[in-house]
């Protein structure tokens, strides 16, 4: 992946911008012109051209940088394709561009190996000077991908708890969990209701880190380790990849990893309600009325709208601590995917200044995120005649908005809050982003946190 020192035989990687390619090529010597033309290299993103030396080795690698996509992914499909050896970046590149290229280089070599014997491989190694911030991002995204990609029989609530415990130990953070049945039934009744049908006990996972004098940031992640849909069972087509339904929990662990690695001056609380939404004689039912930690009662319209149920108990705990900011991640609705597709994270917020900051960070980080309105008039779709609210709207319209409005019921207006509704899964392979589990919104959110809190050091 990376090398810590520059080797004397290190091969230069030279970026060529696609829009200046036609002007660049005539300025090169005849050897380069002929080789580049015969290689049909046009300097598009993820295109590369190996220039041979007199001994038959590689003298240089030209790679394309296309402004249509962020520079981060220009090496995303190249690093795994290049011959094993030592490489370094060369050319007119700013420090932040080098870091972005290095992140894409590393993520292009990602290979899920958690449950299989890793093969002995020789990699193309990239030399960069400032390695720590690059590794922090790569480690965070790798953690997210690995957790989501892990088969569900290896990633039940107890396994997600172990992953959280391991992360806490790595950064000298504190881990705890609530798993005892009577305590869950009393203190986290919605989490208990969703998870009680499974032989894999539900639980609330908690990770705490940072100085008590620093601003409190709460991260809440949906940890539905597998989602059958409950008694409102999903068709097999839609159940097939429901191992990814703990993707919100994976995201907040990855984001926490990055925050702790950057040593941001914040006090961090991570809450993950971890459940298996299974079917048995004790499964919760459509028409049930359940309690929540906040004391509000909820009529179950659909047992496949379980993510918001487990989240509402965790959000209530976070809100009671009066943090400076609450961020939640969840693979919550198909409606968000219908609206913006699988690759653009949807977010909702109760704070215009938070939205503005996220928008600025999104542009700086080169990652598109998109706000949908927290449209309060749609709240009436969640009205119930027998409880304080329903968990989903029987009308079926604006599903991402009504899901966000449900969560909003458990966050006071005076606490800035942002809810991310993410796919957490690549349905196609792109440079540096293979099919499977994926971090979405991480670049934008971590950039926002850095912009907001780094100056406090």
C-alpha cells in the first residue's frame, strides 16, 4: 500500500490533466509521443500509460486526471493494476491533492478478507511524506467496508459489540453495553421490542472518548445486523443484502475512528442500538403499541420500519446529555434511494447553520451529499388514534421525509442534529470503490468536524 521511505529505484507517477492533454503531448519527445499514441492514452480518470526504459523496465507512469470526478479517484483502479514495486508522485501537486491521491491509491487495493485466508500478495507501494492523515482515513473506510461486508452469521449484535470494544481499546476509549433483558425492556423498550424475537440478544453499545472539558458530540448509528423485515417480511430480492442494515453503526464507528485518530478536541459518545430483526413467536407485530425511552408510545404500522424504532431510543439518550451536536447514520429508507439513487447520501437537519457548514465541507471534500427537507406538514402522516405516533406512514409517500420526521420527534429543536440516510453499499464497481459495503458521507462529515473543531486545539 505505502512505503515509509523513498527508494532509489522508485518509479514516478505523473498526473496528466485530460483538458490539457492535447497541449501537453506535442511538447514531449518523440519516444513519449509515439508510445502514448500507440497506447491510446487520453488522460481520462483511471487511465494510465507505462513508459518503458531501455532495459525493459518501467521508466515512468502517466495517469489521467479528469476534472469530471474528484482527483481522489484518479489512482483508484491503477494501484491494484500496476506491477509490484515502489512508486512516488511527481508533478505540480498540492499537499491536499497528494493526500487525496494516496487515499484513492490505498482504497483501490482494498480486498475483503475477514472470513477467508488472506493470500500472500505483492503490492505496488506508494511513497508519501505525510502518511498519518492518509492512514487515518483509509483505516476508517476500511473498517466501515469490512464490517458491512462481513457475512451476517459473523456480524450479529455480539460481534458488532466486539468490533466496538476493539476500536475502544485501540484508542484508549471506554466501551460498555446494555444487554440484560430486564434493563433493556425498561430503559430501551423500542430496542428490546425489535430485537427480542432473535436468539441473538439485542443490546445498546456505547463508546466514550475525549476530555470532559471539550464539546460533546454524539454519533448514533443504526445497528440492525440483519433485517428480515419482521412479520412484514421482505421479498427475497430485497432481503439478500440485508447484512448491510448495520451500515449506520459501521459508519459511526468509522467516523469515530477518524475523529480519534485526528485527535480532534471533542468529547465523543457513540451509541449503536444493535439488533437482529428476526421472526419468531415473540416477534413484534403490526398494530402493536410499544413504549420508547422518551416515554412516547408508538403504533407499529410496519415491522420493516424497525430502524427508526431502535434509533429513537438511542437518540433520546443522546439528547438527554444536551450535546453540542448529534449525527446519526442509518440505512433507513428505500425512498431515499428512489429519490437520489444509491450513490448520493441523503441528509436532513434541524439547523440551517449546520446545513450550510455541511454544504461547504461537502464541496471542500469533493463528496456530494444532498439535503432533503424536514417538511413538518408531513408529520400528520404519522398520526395514530391509539398512540403518540406511528412508526411509518400507511400512505407510502415521501418515505425518507416521514422517517426523518419520526426521528425528529426524539431530538429537541435546540440541539443541532443531522440525520444521514445512506445506501452503505456499492451496486457497481468504480475506481477505488468496489461492489459491496461502502462509506458514504464520511469525507464530507469529517471535513465539517475538522473545519468546526480543529481550530480549538
